[in-house]
């Protein structure tokens, strides 16, 4: 009877996902990270302009565990990671689902370049454990996951593919449109690509570069043209963070979007002293999709929302 179920076709990809999750945990456990769980239903989602939380009674479902995990760093944890569900309103498509699995990890006394080196090692370790190799075939492209990752600054990418410099002349609407329509479609696909050093205006929780405060220490990872991870050196200045949250609240209100309460527990953690730190969010469902050679989340999520 079970063989006649439409779900039976997902058995190979479920086995692959299991190997991927096991490899992720082995990677971090071997490096002295502590696996943690933080609340899924929260009172104050992080204020970000284009990320909308799903209501849950008088609270919301988390869009990310980031603020709670950074509270753990402030409390003395040095290396933490988490695998778990997150939720975002209005996100559904070939590469988006309203409910999705995120891997996030954070380290004290590290910056975004340390996280980049760690991510490179993680992708190689997971591919080797799950597939027995460090290359994939995705969307008719052979992609070598090691050893070369191409690194482009956002300025370089926009000058090359969109013809302007968003650090010198930031325009939020133009930036978003050109990223989707001009930059991302033209990124190299034969190896992973890192877009590094974003305009500070699009990095709400990231530290600015000391040598150029117009730029934030943030990068995103693309594999096969698919955005797979977002990382940055953490902003640890409580006054600057409050200012950014309050400015975002004004922008969200002007757009008719819900304005969430400020997470005062997180702000108190910053005020108590968050050490220099860096962190990353990596989309597990997209990673499974890539390693499975599927071009849509439909091929790897057996219980997708209608």
C-alpha cells in the first residue's frame, strides 16, 4: 500500500536530507559548537524592511532565531548553532516556502571572513558525507564546490552587471530590482560565488567596515545562481542597533506593513556587552535541493503548503 502513495517518490530525497542533517551536526559538534533550541513563537520579531512575520495569536512565528541566539552569546556562550523551522509571510515559489528550515550559527571573537572559511569547509564536508563527492550537477551545470569560490564585492558586481555603484549612489528600489534582474542572473555558476560588502543600508544587523562606514561586513553565498546563505559581522553597538530598528519601524509603517515591538530583551543583552561576533543563516531546504539536483523546492518538500 505504501508504494502507491504520492509520498513514496520522496523516499530517496528524505534519505539524502537525513544524511545532510547528520553531517551538519557532526561538523559543528567536532568544532566545539553547542546545539541550541530557541523559541519558535516569539513576542518581537527582528525589524527588517522586507521580511514579514506570520501572526500567531498575540505573538508571531519567528522569521529567524537570530536575536535569541545572540542573547546566548552575550550570556557567555562562545559557539552556538541551531537547525529548525522558521516562517515568513507571503513567501512561496520555486525557491521559497512560508515554512522552511534554517541552519544558523554564531561565534564570538570572529568576523564575517571567519564565517566564510567555516562555510566553505561545511559545504565540502556535507557534500562529501551526503554524496561521496564535492561536485554537483545542477540545472545542466557542473559545479565544483571545492576548492575555488569566486568572491565579488557588491560594488564590483553592480558595476559589471548593472552599470552603477550602489555604495556611492544608493537607491533602495533600484538596488533590489537590479539585484534580481541584472546581478543574480549573471553570476558565474561553475563554482560557488560570494557577494561581499553590501551597502550599509541593506544590512540592518551588520557591523559597518571601520575603513568605510558606507559598507557593511555582510556577504551572501550563491551556488548555481541560488542564494543559499547570508552572513555578517554582528553589530554590537546598542545605540546604533536601536537607531536602525527605529528607522526600520518608520519605513515599515510608511509602507503599510506591520511594525513589531522592539525586542528589549535583545537590546538589554547588547547593553550588557556582546563580544565581537559573527553569524550566518543558511537555507537547509535549498541546500537539499542543490545536492538532490532538483530545480524547485517541490522536488524536496513532501508537504508543501497549497
